[in-house]
C-alpha cells in the first residue's frame, strides 16, 4: 500500500473535509486511506485545523477516544461574507430584471450553481451552531438553495408542494393566506418527509408579506417539528411588519425605479456586524 508524504495527506484532507462538511470522519478512516498511524493523522489534522482558522474558512472540531474523529464546519469571515453579499446584490439588481407585474426575473440566478453555492455558504455559516435535522423549502425556486444548504449542513431536504403528487404517498395539506395578495392557497407535504419531533431550518427564495414562511411554519406544527430558523434570500423593505418573526434575510429589496428599470437591493446589514 502506498505511503504518502505529509503535504500530500494535508492536501487530501482539505479536499475531503471541504467536499463533505459537517460530517464526522473517524481517525481510522484516514489511517486506512493513508496507511498511517493514528498519531500521524492526528498531527496532520492539527495542521489543517490551524490552517482553516487562519484563512477564516471555518473550523475543525476533533473528538478524542477510541472512536474519535474530526469534522469540518464551514464558516465565513466578515470580509468574505461582505464580498459575497455585494456580488449577489449586483447580480440581482441588474438592469432589465423587472418583468410584468413588477416582479424580478431570478430564475437564471437560482439555476446557477455558483450563485446558489454562495447563497448556501452564508446560510449554512449563520446556522452552523444550531442543531438541524432537515432543511425544508417550498417549490420551486427555493429548492436549489435548500439542497446546497443541506449539503453544507449534512442533513436531508424536505420539499413542500403547491399541489399533491401521487408519487408522494399520504400527504398533509394545509391552507395558508398569502401575505402579499391575501389569497388563500394550499401547500402539502408527504408524511414520510419528516420524522416526528425533528428540528428544521426553513429556506425560501423571496419574502414580501411572510405568508409563505408562516404557512411553512404552520405545516411543521402538523409534524410536531420545531422550527429553529428561517432563512430567505431576498426580503422586501415594505411591508416592514411581516407575518413571521425571527427570520434571516440575505438581501433587502428597497424599491423599484420604473423609469429606468433599475432595482435597489442591498445586503442585510445585520449579517455584516
């Protein structure tokens, strides 16, 4: 079996941790992979731990004992977070994104893996210290964000549907009131999507009045699930009072300028403190 130099092992460790964050790797796993003693692997991980903290990309926590291991928790430094948010604001406020009905065309951005990955980085970083069993979203544009956020948190995703699907099996359906239009709408979720008494993070793409987020929270009560956080990519400045409290938005839509078809979006300043 091949023997690897320390710089080779450290490079491989960085790759493995980055590709599977929030996953506990045992020391034995690395010992077998690199054909090295546990003491050697422990020293390698200590070097990687110091490196990720120095470049502010996260932290590595280690567990001692016979079944000990290490887990990489991705975190963003203030500078990187600010750069990502400013870049996102520039993308979402590009000219000519206003479409009929004073909506913003965002489908292309939510279908761009690089854009969605940056959004997920911020959400996962903000909720890294919270115990989460599932990421829950509602179709459709929130799905890519939820999937990549869940990947970084190492948890599964549950998708709430607007309409029942035969392939979902037995479902729970509720009516909710849209916060922006005051219309009564329906959402449903498969009984098999969540385990009882789990902790969930709600993720959505856009919030105006907060009706959808409130409907999602109401749905979670049907599963006896605890909502430990709510994250939205963009919220509107008005109305200031939403139907939900204690949510996190990445960006704030201040206003449309219909005359020159521009959109004023800024980072949520709470994230930059």
